[in-house]
C-alpha cells in the first residue's frame, strides 16, 4: 500500500511539473508577442510625433533621396531601391491603385511596406511554394490565378480588399496590419520598411493623398462630407433652360409644356424638382368649375 501511494504521489508530482512547464512556455510566448506589438506601436508613434505621419529624421532623409531619384537623378543611392527601373513603376501602381480604391495614405504605406518585404517591389514569377508577384500571393490560398496575381494592378487591389476587411486596421502598426493580411512566417519583418514606404508614398501620391486624414474606425476610409460630384442622386433629372422663358423674365413661355412649381423640402430649402403639367395657355382666364 505504501509503494502504491508513493507511485501515485510521484505521478502527480510529474504531472504538476509538466503543467508548470507548459504554463511557463505559454506565458513566454504571449510576452514575446506583446513585446513585439509594443515595439511596433512605439515605432509607429515615433513616426507620427512631428505632426505628419512618417516625418521623423530617417524618413525625411529618405524622402529627399526618393524625390531626387524620381526627378531623374541617376547618382542617388536609396537603400532598398537597387533596381529603380523595375521597382519605381510598381510602387506607382500600388499607390495609384490605392487612390483608385479611395484607400488613405496609411493603407498605401502598409501596401508598399508589404511589397518591399515580400518581393523588394519586383514582380516575381516565383517564390516559396506557389507564391507569386509583388505581394507573394498564392493561388492555392484563394488570391487568384497565376496570371491574375502577376498583374500588379490586380495584386494590389486584392491586397487592399483584404486590408479593408480588418477592423481598426488604420490604427494598427504597419507590421501588425501587414501580418494580418499576409500571415507571413516572419511577422516582424515589415516594420523595417516603413520609412522607405512612407517616403515613396509621399513622393508619388498627389498632395491631397499624402497626409492621413481622420479615418473611420472600421474601414479606415476618410470621414467627412463628399463633394457634390461624388454624391449619386438617383431619380433626379436635370431640367433644361428655356430661352423663351428666360427672355420673358423667368416666366414660362407659351410653348412650354411644363411650369416648374417651387417645392419646399423638409429641410426648408426651395427646389424645382417637380414639374406640373400646364393644360391651358397663360393668357386664358381660369375655367369656371361646374356648380
């Protein structure tokens, strides 16, 4: 009986020791992830302390070199841009696709940093397993066919589509947002490309797309009112001007088939959207209604 108790105690002690080891391993893993995200967040915060995202001294220096390179200077050495004739056109496509999809500057920087890490901004026709293109996307993972992925416009659009599906992506560090889209085996590798990605975006994009604006917390798209030309108004018809009416002081002429009747909308403004048919000439007296 004593031997059985000793065996039981020894087994229980072994299980307890194994459990403690597993808890310690899990704790170390979680701590490592937390430290990685904290470092990435700190790096992102440092980049935005000067009022405009990415205007730290390192990015400012790279930005100057990138602008000189884009201006045609062949004597500028930009770290990370060893083949500008191949890399710069692809960077322009990534930025242009982001603007076409109305992705703010922050999203374009994330896309550029991802492409710098995955392919050095070169449209590769090979990669790990079946990875292809600027973002090393895989046909087997639902990114598209080989021909589609090798199209830089398509590949950039697919990256943005998945990025915009992430909640609060605009408030994430670059490396965290990129990793959630790419699911890379090297999740921390994107952070080092943020200065160059920021410089490229600021040098390539039009002025209105260089500064990050207030973004919606869910989609990351800019908040604020749309311009009138961007607002689609279904069912509203443009009424043509009538020369005869204008020459008569604004009154409809005899040839008008419709007279525009002012209509007050719920907001209190007057509009002329509704047209009332005219069944008689204006000089005729009103008809008597039968008693």
